[in-house]
């Protein structure tokens, strides 16, 4: 993760997001909740995971700007309880159709982009520019949190959904 500026970060987010979400375009609604041995999530869970993190990371910044103290990773969860947090994400989105999940992902990505656009390079790339980043390692400015909760999982989950599709076709 070595971005020289905000535009480079945004370009990478949008490129990897499109590659990720486009993988779902030809999936049938009947397959959205299908577990495949060898893949740890259903297609719907893969999108729900992304939706949950996009909301969560932005909420940390929103809370700080509103004068509140953000709770990381989320209210009622500790970092060693991420599995439970993911289950919470899945439950939130369990009744959405695949097309609704895809649409929601695109909407949240637009919101995510607007949020990043609103941040200056100092806020994005300088350690401790936001209080919610302070307890974390020195190499973790806001841009690092953005990267590890968008670009990184968009790439890794694209690999997962491709594997899921390959195994599902047999």
C-alpha cells in the first residue's frame, strides 16, 4: 500500500471494487446463499462482508467528526470477535436479493468515494490525523484503514468468488 495521493487511492479502490462486484453479475438468485466446500462464504456473505466494513470504517470517522468516541471495531465487539461481527453483517443483509446486494454495494461505494474525496492528503496519509487511528501502528494512517477494508478484501474476495464459481460449475 504505497499511494502517492488521494486520486491514486480512489483509482485503486474503484478498479478493485468493479472487478469484485462484476463477478456476481451472472450468478443466479438461487445460488446466492449456496455454500461450496472449499470456500468459506456464500456469495451473499461475500458482499455482506464488504458492505459491513464499508459502513463501519466510515462510521469511525463520522463519529469522531460528530464529537463522539468511535468504538473499534464496532459497538459490542472486540478485535478478537471478528467472526461474530461477520455473522452480524450476514444477518443484516440476509433478506436482500443478490441484485439488491449488488446495487447496495455500488451505492455504498459511491458514499465511500465521496467520503474519501472530502479528506485532504494530510488526513489520509499522516499518522494520527484522526484520533481513531492513534492506538494502531505508526504505519496506519487513515489511508491504510481504507486500503485494508476496501482494496485488500475486494481483491481477496474476488479470488474467493471466482473459486466459488469454478467449484459450482462442476
